[in-house]
C-alpha cells in the first residue's frame, strides 16, 4: 500500500558570505527514521495548529492574499524554523521590522523548549510578546513530493528567506545534532567527499541556489520563476546507483540524473 505524503514545509535561510551565497543547514540525528544523518534545511510537518493560526485574520497577516492551505505551509515553515534553529520571522503588531535580538532571546528562554515538547502552542508563544508571523518574508522556491516507492513520504514546500542579521541560527540539539552556514558548492563537494549525506531534493535545490551569487539574486530569481511540482521517479541501475527522473520544466538543469546518494525527496 502506498504511503501517504504528509504536508511539510521548510525555509532555506540565506545570507551573503565571503565566498558568495551561504545557506543554513542542520545535520539530522542518526536515529530519525527519515533521512537520519543527512544534511538538510530546517523544516517539518504542517500541523493542524498551523492551519488554525493561518485561518485567523487577527493572528496571521496575509498581505499576498494566499489561500488558506498556502498560508498554513508558510506558518508551519516559520514555526519549524524557530523550533529547530531559533530564527523567528515575526513582527510586533504595527511594526514593519522583524523582532529584535532581546525579544527573540526572551522567547527562546521562556518558550522554545516547551514549544518543541508540544506543551505550548505557537500562537501562545507569539501572543506572549504581541507578535504576528511574517509570511510575506518567505518566497516560494520549490515543491517536492517523496517518490511513491518510499515508506515515509512528504509533500514539501520550500521557501527562501534572508536570515535576520540579529537572529543567531543554531540547531536544537534534538532532531538536529550539528548546524552550519555553508555555500551550496561546498555542501555538494563535501557530500561528494563523503563528509555529509544529502537526499536528492536537497542536492538539486543546492545546485539551483548555487547559480545565484547573492541572497538578493536568489530571491529575485525565485520571485520571477514558476514553481513546478517535482515527484521523482527512480530506477535502480546495475551498479547500485539510481537514475532519477524529474520534470525538466522544474528548472534543475535537466530531466534525468544518475545519483549515488540518498534518493528520498526531502
């Protein structure tokens, strides 16, 4: 029986480094069933509470006029990014600016552990400081669905966002055991050298990001592009590698790729 693809969302945090564009990535704990030990972008499942928050006009701004499902993906991405690496895309009511470092520190000290444990809701965390999520700061970048052959499947929306300068990204020490800022080229090279593991979607998204020299350039390119859903289809080759097929119009530089890293989609 084919496993259901669970909705999930992730933010690819960007910044400009000395060697070009950098992305924030975490190494997943080896014990996690899906992509254990892999280098990934922060993210996770869309929860019912994300839909509830997205449906509240008072609690969740929607300046782009997104439909309820699309907005819930963005809320989930914002929540998961705060849970996993302590970066929070939120503003005080009436403010045009993302929250400052002292406010973020208070939220982390008082609520991040409880949020991760599920003993407090994200809406309560935001409400404790009079904050609203900032979904308008996220730019839709990609949509990948895990191949039907996999026992654990996700329907994942990827978003780009420039990391707020005052927010220090750091892994949570639970699901993620290591974190780093790295250029796409270095992440791919280190995987080739056996230092890291990448799933197919992460590798292709890193390659796509690597075409941009700056965070602003990557975000502008994403805004100008149309996201095409990718659900890879793989064929195992005689040498143990896989031939992965994806839609050419998705913009990854081709439709067939031979890979010897993890074949899952996110």
